[in-house]
C-alpha cells in the first residue's frame, strides 16, 4: 500500500493528467526547486544529468528545505 498523504490520495487533476499525458518523448523528470515545484523533463540521459546537477545546486543553496524532502 501507499503511505497516507497526497501520493496515496491523488486529486482529480493528477488523475486526469496521468490518464491524458502531454505529448512528448520524455523518459526522465526531476523537480529542481522544491519551493516552486518546478519540474524539468528530458528525453536523454545527458539532459537528465544536467537537470539533476541543477537540483543539486539548488539543494546546496537551500539545504534545510532540500533535506526535508
């Protein structure tokens, strides 16, 4: 089972988005800013690695927020 909370109880917009995804050839995604929820999508490992580097830089600058995620 899933833990209590949003992941275990998605809202209508999350269900609609999962059932009708946007067009694209993405294989990877990573949230790069936990304050805004900005999430980047990529279709190659190299693009994803660059996005993960962006997340790590954000985490270094926002350690308390990043550590609680």
